[in-house]
């Protein structure tokens, strides 16, 4: 079976435009996550697993995924060729990254998906065990080369 992204190549231009905007929003949210991580002291919290899920055998809907100990973010494509963004937050996110960074992340999700894009953004879970998923993906990365582990550089406070 082919990945759903193949279907997205044959959708009307209006849907292609929305898909492109959602791809941009996903990339901007990844930048937001990385910038947030740069302010965190704990290296564990500055670590991410970036996954090109299209390369995973049997995965038909998820295109890209970013997993951290405190959030999961994915870009997907359904069987009609429409993209969507799904995010989940760990129940302990505020104790991990602080209230201000948590609120900034939620605001950016809102800011980067204005208008009709909002209908394509979904909350997976608000109390996900992101640490458990993150740890599993780090193990998977040892065997599957479509996962890439990155540790964000800490910002200099100068």
C-alpha cells in the first residue's frame, strides 16, 4: 500500500495550498520547539526525535513527527489527501518547561494555523505520556534510520 501523501499529489489546487500552509506551520512549530529547548538547562528536555514516518513500513498517514519528553507533534495526510497537524502535551509539561514556554507553544500553534487551517489542527492528548513515547522512539532510532535524535544547543545568555 502507498502512503496517503501520494493521494495528496492529485487533489485540487485549493487543497494543495492548504496542505502547503500546514507544512509551513509544522516547520514553524518545530522551530518554536527548538527555540524553547535552547532555553532549557536539562539536556534530556533539549533532546528530540525527528521521524520521517513516510519511510516506516505500514505507516500510511503520518508524514513527519517530532517527539520530545514534553510534547509530540505530527504532520499527517488522510485518505482524501488532506494534511493535518496533531499535537499532544505531556501532563507534566509545565513542570518540565515552565508555564511561560507552555503558553508560548500553545499560542504559536494558534498563531501559525489561522483561519481555515484551525480546522486541520487536532489535540491528540493533553495528558499524554510523552516521556514514554520519546524513550521508545529513541530506542527505535537505534534500529530504524528514519528517526534522527537531536540535542538542541543551549542558548548563550549573553
